C-alpha cells in the first residue's frame, strides 16, 4: 500500500469492524430476549448460530492493524501502546462502573458479585474468569497481543509476529483447557490474530481494487459458510481472506465507515443493555409476544448510546491523546506522524 494510505483509515476495515460488532450483537440477542415468547421471534438462524465469529473477525482486524500502523511514519512501540491504552482503557473503565451500578441494583447479577479483586482486574484488563462486563474477556487478548506486537515487530518485523501467533495458537490448543491467566497468552484465538497478520503480508504491496477485494470477500464467505465441517481452522482462513478483501476495498458506504467508528462502543455497551431488558420486562410485565420488536428497539438504543459514547467520550479522549503524544514527540525531537488525531486504528 502507498505511503498516503498509511496516513488514514482504510474504509473497508472500518466496514469490517461494523459488521463484526453487529454480528456479535445479534448473536447475543437471545440473552436479552429470554423473557419473551420464542414463537414471536423471527430469528436469522445463520447470525444467531454463527454471529460469535464477529469476535474472530475483530481479532483478525487487530492483527492487520498492528502491522499496518507499524509502517506509518513516526511509529514507535511506546507511542503505539499509548494510543492503544487511550483507545481501550477509558471506555472499558466507564462500562465497568456502569456494570457496578447495575449489579448493585441486582440487574444482571447479585450485589455480592461486586468484589474488589474482580473490579480491579476488570479496570486494568487483567485476565480473569469473568470480567464485570462479561464481553471484556476479548480485551484481555487484545491487550496482551498489543504488548507482544510492540516487542516483536521492532525485533523481527511482522514475520516474527506471525510465527509467534501461529506457535501460540498451536501450543495453546494442545494444552487446552487452561486458566485465563495462561490461555490469554496462547490458545486458538491466536490463529485469528495470525490471520490478520498474514492478511497484511498478503496485500501490503497491492493497490486497492474492486475486483480483487470482491473476489477475496466472496471466497471468504464461501469458506466460512461451507468450510467449517472440514476443520475448525476454516474460521481463521475465512478471516484472512475477509480482512485482505476489506483492506483492498477502494471505498465503503459512509454509514458503514461511521458504524466502524463506533464499533468499540457497540461491542462494549451491548452487554449492559442486554442485562437491563429482561429486568425491565419482568418489572413492567411487557407483552411476551413483542420480542422481535424489542430486538430492533435494542439495536436502535445501542446505536444511539454508542454514537453518544463516541462523540462525547471516546473521540475527545483520542484527540487529546494524539495531541499529547505529538507534543511529547516534538519535545523529544521525534517527528510525529502517522494518522489523524481522531483516526481509529
């Protein structure tokens, strides 16, 4: 990819983030709708059964992104980790505090589950069995992967990172199951990260192209839809093809890119929202036949919450962090570069 592309976001990658977040949302809706009559639901079985693969796609996109930004002007492991910190930790901390409030009111869990150790590990994103915000387990993988990437890429480039991911997936799979403190460093999820790294290696010297992008995306869909009976490793293969295809996408609908901007919020906030609906349904004795309507009301509410979170909380923090890092770079005599202050990577 050209140097110009390394200064901004890839529209296809943002589109992939949006799809991943919405897939996980749909996959989890059965938890929010457990109060309602299943006969009144019109569930899309494919997403209901396989929407969890949105997490695999998120991991693969992360694998691609760490390689992508490592080639940007002004990249340093320290600045990379600092940007990751400000991108991930503040919103996770806010969501954790919201979960504490919900648990204190016996929404989603009894008050005695508010344990100091659990709260502290959730805030610091330290591996544990169940974070306060249950979906936070994926952040534990992300944080460890970012730290490992910041160490390995300066030593041996993206090839060394790919080797480590493959080894972590292979070894972790052989010794599974393991407690979270070990599994977060090595299990089959690292095959997804490897898929993203390999996707970067596949397309890094190619120019965006509708033909190449659509061919790869079509093949990715086919592999995922029909390849799973052959092997569980077909999911990482599909992620490799999908991320490569998304990276080569010359353009994407503006709405899709905007949804990609708020994808982290969509992912983080959907779980607290899903805990509230069953509590509200019992409290207000909602009509059990209105479950499908409430599925889409939840989506509308989630989009509103994630948009507000992005505009009022996440983006201001990202911009402040970018300015702060740029100032530190100028002070230390390093030329800052790479991305726009509000770019999502």
